[in-house]
C-alpha cells in the first residue's frame, strides 16, 4: 500500500509537453444549431444493465431514489470503466435475500466495448445501492470504491489489476441506514482521503403516503426524521474513524442527497456543502481545529432567493462564471427551479442568482437529480447538464415509453449552454438526446479519449445511457491530471489555473452531482484561438507550482515537485 | 347619453361573451383510478356540472379550482382558461389561472400578463402583488419583483410577507442597508418568520454586522423556513376549501390547528384518519387537536397510538409525556420524557420539562443534570437558570 508500490497508469498522458498534439477530429462549427451533440452508445457498447428497484406495490421510497454511477479506471489499463449500483428485491428493508441483483462493473476493452467484469473484480455488492465514491484510500495508486446503500455501506479495496476485496470491516466502517452521495477528499490535509457520507432519512416503510388527489405515492422526506450525515476520517493505516460528532457534523441534520468538498471560504481548509431535500442546505466551513460550523444561513446558501428550503438533490461546485471562485449549482424538484448560488467572495458569501442567469423557468417543470458542469463544446466555459426524473407522478410526456407506472415519472434531461459570463440558456432541442426517462446519477469523463467530455446517465426502469460527445467543436482543449508522487495518487482537491488566454481554473475532484463519481481530470475547453502559456497548480494545502504548456489538444500530466515557483 | 353609452358597453360585453365562438375545449377527464373515493366522486360531480352547462364560467371555474385543489395542474389550467374566456371580468378565474401557471413553470412575461390582469380587476387585493413579486423574483426579474412588493405594501403596510419579499429582493439587488430595514420591519410584524431571519442574517453579514448576522442565523435555524400565512381569502375559498383528499385534509387541519381552530381541524383529521389508516403523523395531530379541545383522555389515546405506530416519533412521545404529567403525574410521564430525549436531545424545552418532572419526583440531581443540558443548548433560558439557581442553593443549604 505504500506509494512506491503504486501503479498509477500514465500511458495516455503526456508528461507536460513533448508529444505531437492529437488532431482536432471535428472542425469547429457555429453554436446554437440543433445538431446533436451526443449519441447514445450504451447498447452497442455492451451496457446491458437494468436497475432493479424490486417494486412491490408498497411505494417504498428507496425505489425512486437510487441509481448511482461511476466512471473510473478500475483495472489500471488507462481507459474509463463503468460501475453501476443496483437495487435489490427489498426496497422496504434493503435486505439482499437470496440470489439478489448486484451492482455491476463494466470494463472497457481496447475496441471501446464494455464487458461485465463484476464477478472477477468481486464488486457485485448486493445491497440496495444508492451512490458510489472512488478514492485511493490506501495511497497505493489504484482506485478503491465506497458504495452507499440503503442498508450497510461497503468499502472495496482495490488489490490491483482490477480485483477488489470487501474492506468494510477491516476499515472499521459501520455506516448503516440510508446513505446517498459520498464526497472523497483529504479534508484534514494529512495526505489520506477521507469520506463525507450524505445520509437521507430514517425511513419507516409503514408510512402510508398519498398525493393531493389521494393516490398512493412515494412519501416526501418530511414524513421521516432526517438522518445524520457521517464524516469518516482516514487514519492512514487502512482504517477510518467516525468523527461525525467530534467534528460537529451531527449538530445540524438534513435529508442529504448531494455533497461536494471544495474550498468555499478564503482559506485552504476544505469545506463541505450538502444539498438537502426539503431541509436547509448545509455549508460546513472547516475551522482551524478541524471541526466544522454550518454557515449556510449567514452565507446565503441555505435557502433560495425567496427564503424557502428546496428539495436539493444533486450539486456541483465549480467556477460557472469564470471569476476565479467556486459557485454552487443545486438541482431540485418540480415547481422549484434548479438553483445557482453565485459566490460573491468570502466576506459576503453566496447569492441565489438563478433567475438572473437564465436558469429558472426552464427547470420548473422538471425534477433534477444528477448534474455535471463541463465544457462540452470546448468554448472556454462550463455548461450544465441535468438528469431529470420525477419522484411524484405527473402527466405522461411525449416520448415516454417505459410503460405503466413509470411513464408518469419520466422526463427529458436538460442541457444549458454557458454564454461565457455565467449566463445560461437551454440548448436547442435535439442537442441532447430526447430520451424521456427516469434519470438519476450523471457521471462525466472522456470515455473515448478524444479530448471532449462524455456522459453516463443512470436510469430507473430503463437501461443507462452512455452519451458520446460529438458536439461541433468550438475550440481546442487541454486535460490535466495532477499527481502527488509522494502520495502515489491523484491530487484530489488541487486547483489547476491556466496562464494566458483563457485564464480559467478547474478543480481536481471525482465527487459531485448525485450518487455519482466522475473522472478526476481538470478538463479545459479553450475556445478557438487560445494562448496558453502555462498552468499553475495549487496543491491541497495551498502550495503552488507553475508548469509550462507548449501545446494544446492534449492530455497533460503534472507531478507535484516537478514544477517551478509561479 | 350616459345611459346610451352604458347600454352600448353592456351590449358589447354581451356580444363579446356571446360571440366567443371558439369551440369549447374537451372537458378534461383525467383517469380517476387509484384516487380516494371522495376525490373521485367530487371530480365526477363537478365535471357533470360542466357537461350540463358548457357555457357556464362558474361551472368551468369550479372544475378548474377543484383540479387545482388536487394538483391536477394541466386540467386546472385548461378549465380556468375556459372560465376566464367565458367571463373575462371574473377576477377569480384569471387569478387562479395565474397561480396554476406559476406553479407549472410559466415564464415571467406570461405571469406578468396574468397577474397584471388580475391586479387591474382587483387593485385592492394585496395577495396578487405578493404572488407576482414572488414569481418575478424566482424568475430573476428583480426590478419587477421590487415593484410588486412595494405595490403590495401600498395596499397593506403591515404585510409581513411583502416586507420580507422586498428585503430579499433588495438584498439580491445589492441594496443591503435597505434590505436590513425591510427585513427588520417584516420581523417586527412576524417575529416567527424563519426565512426573514435567514435573509436578515445575510443582509447583516453583507453590511459587516457579524454579531447581528450570527444572532439572526441562530433565530433562522431555530425557526426553519416557517412563515406566517398571507391572507388570501379567494384562494382559500376557491381552492383550499375544495380539497377533499386525506393529504389536503391533513394540511388544512395543520393550518387550522395553528390558527386555533381545533374543532375544524378535528373534522379534517377524521378524513385523514380514514384515508391514512395507521399513519402515526395523523394520530399525532389528532392528539394535538383533542388536547386543544380539552379532551385529554382522547388526546392521550391518540399520542399513545402515534408512538405505538412509530416509536421514533420523538415529538409525539414528548406530547404524550407532557399530557401524562399534567393528568396523571410525573411518575407516568418520566419514561416518555426520557424516551423523547433519547430520540432528539437537542430541544432545550424538552430537557426543561424532564428536569421539572425529575424535580417533582424528588430527584434533585437528575433535575440539575437536565437543567444543565437546557443551558448547554440555550444559555439564555431564563426559567432554567432560575430553577437551577434554586436547586443549587437548596443543595448547598
């Protein structure tokens, strides 16, 4: 488990410059057309997965919440593999029973197809699956996996070459109840990745809920007490310590569904932001002594502009307006818009700028879950994708073909294009495939290694979608992977800033969205005529280094300690 | 002459109304499968009125409002639009349609038009302006929202929600000092509005008043995003009162209990109890309603049933303990206080009640321990400070 034994796979990554740039395989085209930007390759790629909700007719709430997904290199061969959580046949209690459906691992082959590698990898957890987090908790250079369940959570340790073992007991982890999204980051800056586990409610399957017309319906989270989130500190010896109470995380509860770890005030200590379902969101600001205080109310990130709690589902933390700070975007239930909390600086906090940024009206009819901020057409700003699907039945929308009762829950997903100043508009119809489904997790990564960001959508009641990006390119690109050789792993939490034009910053993280984990790469769209002179990496803790960049349209690998003073 | 003009105008109205030769839309007929019988019957009967009188604005409006009451929004929209077309002068239909469209995600321009029309019909009705302000605010048209909230305040200077809305919009517009003033005024009128406290915390933070922000945050956290209801008799009468499902009845019961109408709440809770058999929440509210009516034995029975159905329902356990303390004494109450606090140990008032109970049983040490918990959670809790001083004095004496 020591860094010297690491096998961080660096094959496709160029150590700084020196290799010929990859060709731009599609000519830049004008924006605003209805040309499709994505094509679904799930079926042809061999993704034959179906999330089993175990629906019993009892309207058990876990049936409508789950569906996690991850993109990560499970077997160290340099391409992205896929992990999908599965339900089981007991949505009331989460007990696997005999011969239960299991989570599935799909390994990408050299030809881009995926084959089921679950059994060999021993990753077929039979719990009632919710979210998933990827982290190299033992700093051995490969990615381990935390599965959040309705029921007992699991930690799987990667033994190398894509074989895993259940390390839950060995790690001293005993998280039970209803976990949802998980953020992995080194919050205490000791070199070991920790885990923040968002937890939903203390579910009581005996509750009988109906909609306003008196039809049986999934309960609102208000029907149950919120569960306390869990903070697991990595001791660095393969075990974790539950520091929830000691860190003060148990002082405020909420029905947590989404969580991100980022720098959300003006120091270098990582903070957490939790999107809660019908409870005030939490902005856990880390104090110098390693405890956390919830500053969401005073800093304007607890409620929307009208002062209302919303049904927070997924969340991303990213610089959406290229002003060098971290904004927050939270997805919500129908009749609530998704909400953009604009970061106005540490002294002020956040302001709900949803309406002013063009994000309000178009999301009101939909229930948003997974979300990704990525520069999809490479024009230099972050676009937003939202995976939608109701939790309360509604009118059947055109294009829904899941059959009863699920057609009443199916919705199309949304893509918002950034105007470069943080204003958004809905992409023309047809840009995103018009699949009308019950979507949940959304993960991002360059699946086909062509330099743009592809998407994986986990669905309930239908197969996942693997959307290959074919957007007309509006510019060049860079993808930066940041490694800390002393730790033998990706420098999660590092911030990469481009020097020159465009001057933009991205964070290295896998944990954002809803029940999902994505590839830990700082991906930059550069626009049509970039002048990138270098990049500065702010490593976790605040030390900075500058690296030269002598070309674009390429993947770069930067190693801590091999740069120079900025 | 005046008579002639009036006559012409009347004729014009008649002609306009009578000449609405738009073919009547299909009367919405959503599937009633799975709905509570009471709801299905009501929808069926109300729809029959439209079938019988397809040119009656009242019939279409009533059907639309009934759909709206049960959150069948597409159907409600269609009916209310028809009602408005048949009687463009009836404030109710355009107003209710504006509300339906707002919830359905209409854009700002459409809502400005609909609420604007409603406001012209009833320039005295402040709720229109507050709803317009909220709609504009959520759609990012902050100047329009500010104007609407100010118009509401011109009609009713003591409308807490309008002061709050104005304060929130001013804060978003960067006018933090003015926002503080508006929010403070809102809280003078309704000090229990947690959302106003939250906005005040942000506004004070913005003007550099860290201590004030912290205090407002604490209040906001204590109160949640609770806010007083806005007087909106048209919506109450036309929509809320038409809701007959268990869910709607339960919501109405809760509002009635908060307004002190326990007898009315009991009627609604009877519906909810019938449609949601075995729901611990309904039993808990039943207990609260019975308690409000002074029917202690029935209240205790309801609280006990709630706890039996859901042993982790801390608030029901506490309410049960409190009533047992009053009716049967501390010995019966004690285990329930302890159980409630084992489930939720963050309520200073509950610790105080436990301390009183222990004190009544002669357990001074236990009472002191409970009071220390109160003051850990709420250092300014006066009665706890006094009782603790008294107990410590007696201990020393």
